[in-house]
């Protein structure tokens, strides 16, 4: 009994994901944290960070050690006498060496700067992917919210039609309505039932799309929560329409990604030009050997030879490029073209964002006005429907008139709902193009 009681308490206290109500912000946050594309962008950023570490490591000296062993059978050089011998010998060598590039035309400096720019580009690419995931989730959330409301409208319409059908049949029995009127109301009832089934199917598809975008198990049931009335108009931001492209400016992640991509191409171009300059490197090292004639009883000890055969060296290498079969020239040419392409892409991205930001602003203002106008239209259509239904009950209007006013009211409600939800979407787009993070509270 105690175990059963503990299990019941745990099930009551710990809610499952399917039982949790999902607000718009929470859906976007969950999608950003669990989306596969965002995970891939995070791994790409880690690769860029590893590339920056590798570029920094190229500025440090390289140190390595080597050990070699060799058995000689037959004719070979005796290291003791420096003459030929045909005795089998064992030769063992040890080396510790270090090298340091001193000058390479600043190639490593530009490689490090390009790696840093790549890392910053990866950070903004991750932010852009997070924003795109949040926008896709927002659209999926709005679609499901829209179909949840239309399903409720269709259910209300079916309930009203069922009640009207009962009333019409009663009026037919008392002789106030004809069989044709009953048939027309039955047709409207069947149409309302069909519309409810269609809206429920669209709602199921929208729920699947939202769960896919959020990377939720498709078998779960997702229930939306509205933290604000759907029709509430957001407050006006402190921004004029002519100022919006300026505010988009340098803070937008997509524009920042294009900018740092341009910086990467510029440093790669300079790195390619560094191949025209000579390079200078220093090296130093220690080496020693051990030698032993096989099957010989006499011979110096290992530690004695290791100490006596020790040698040190210091060297400098100057490499002057003379002719590389035109590889350097063509490499510089391609790097320069890539840099110019990046400049064009940056200018194109800036113009595209300016255009999209203006469109989002205009759409937002348009949907705000449409919401106000459709609110008035819904009120007028509701009054017209109530009057027509009263006239139908009194025999002053036909079932066709009632159907037309009912369909007009339902269409107006659906249009109003669409304007309300699109107002929310366009507001988030305005914030997005201003460079704000839309998926955090």
C-alpha cells in the first residue's frame, strides 16, 4: 500500500511534457535548446574555436623527439674505425629537436586573424540558426493556435446549426416552415459537420508540424497556453519607420555573419600574398648514438656511449620563392576574387535585410489596422446574423439568407483571428530585424 501511495504521489507531482501547457515563448525556447540544426551549428562553432587554437599554436615553436634502432647484417661502416666491416651490428640513435619560424610573410598572423574571424562568424551563425528556429516555431505555434480557434468556431457553428435544425423541425410540425426549409437547414448542418472535421484534420497536421520543429516526440499531445489575449495589439515601439533600417544595422546576426565571412576572406587573401615573401626559420637540437657489435664480448657501455656521442646543433634556414609553376599567382587571384565575392554578398545581405525590415514594419502596421477594422466588421456581422435568424424564426427570411449571413460571420471571425495572430508574428519579425533576441523572456 505504501508503494502504491508513493507511485500515485509521484505521478501527481511530476507533470509530463505532454501535460504541460506551452506558451509561445516556451515553445521557442524549447525548440532552440533541442533543434537538430542548432546542435549542428554549435558543433560548427566548436570546430571554429579549435581552428583558432590551432592557428595560435602555429606561432609557438615545435619540439619533437625521435628514437631509431637498426640492425646491420653484412657489409657496413664501423663507427669506431670508420671503415667497412662485415660483422652484424646494432645501431641505436636518439634525437631531440626544436624549430621556430621567424618570418613567413606574416602568413601565420593572418591565419590567426582569419581563425578569430571564423570563430566570430560561427557565433553569429549559431545565433542566426537559433533565431530561424525560433521563427519557424513561432509560425508553427501560430498555425496550431489558429486551427484550435477555428475548431472551436466550427464546434460552436455545429451546435448552433443543430439547435436551429430542431427548431425548424418543430416549426414544420406546426405548419410554420416547409420541408424545403428543413432540407436547407439539414444541408447547413451537414456542411457544419464537414467543416468541423476538416478543421480538426488541419489542427492535427499543425500540431505535428509544431512538434517536429520543437523536436518533441510525435506521440505526445501538446496543449497550447495563451499568456496574453490573442487579439491584444502590442505596444508601439520607440522607433520611426525611417529609422528601422538604421537600427537593423550591425547588430543583426545574419549581417554579422556576412561581415565576419568578409573578414575571413580578406585575411585569407593576405595569407596567400605572404607566399611571395621569403621565409626564415631557426632550428636546434641534440642527438646521440649507441653502437654494439653483435656476438662480441667487449664494447663500451650504453651510458658511456650515450654521453660521449652527444652532439648539439643550431641552424637557420632561409627559403626564397623563385618559381612555383604559377601556383602562388593563381592562389592569390582566387583569394582576391573570393574576397570581392564576400564584399558583394555583404552588400547584398545589407540591402536584403533593409528591405525585409521595412516589409515587416509595414505588414505589422497593416495587420494592426486590419485587426481594428475586422473587429468592427465581426460586430456588424454578428448583429446581422442575429437579426436574420430572428426573422427566419418569424418567417420573414429564408434559410438561404440565414446561411449567407452565417457564412459571412464565420468568415469574418476567421479573418479577424488570422489578423490577430499575424500581428503577433509581424511584431516578432520587427524585433528580429532590429537585432533583438525573440526567443527569451
